[in-house]
C-alpha cells in the first residue's frame, strides 16, 4: 500500500485532510489511516472492493474514529436504526458497530 493508494481509497469516503505514510515506522501494521471530512448528509461508506492485477478482489473495511451515532439501516449519522425513515443502504448488511473504533 502506498500513500497515494491511501489517499485514493480515503477519497471514496470524503475529502482527504491528511493520510499516514505507510513507510513511517510508527504506522500501524496492517492498517492505513486517513483523516477525511465526511458529508454528514450522505450515508457512510462501509468499505470498498479493490483488485490489483490478476489477484482476486479484496474487500477493504473502513473504520471510523470519533464517530457519533449512525443508523445501521441507512448508514446516515445523527440517528440510530430505531425509527429510521430513510431508505435502506445498498450495503446494509455491511453496516454495524464494527465500523466504529476508538481514536488512536
């Protein structure tokens, strides 16, 4: 994974503010972090499928730090699935509490 790849993948979520350099020895092994400005009016992106060359496609899960509540039904922030009136997210089965992580 390169810094440019991290920025490209982070841009799927929102506007990139900064991204960790994967060559930095302090970088977490197996994780890439990007600080992204998320449009709170849009559903969260649970992940993305990437494919490099002839390798099989791989699902990359996104985790969100400092996340307020969000609906596991529609993926939008500001409310929970209880009483959610928005349409179901097209990847609803991939939404869940595992998308939230404590800040590093």
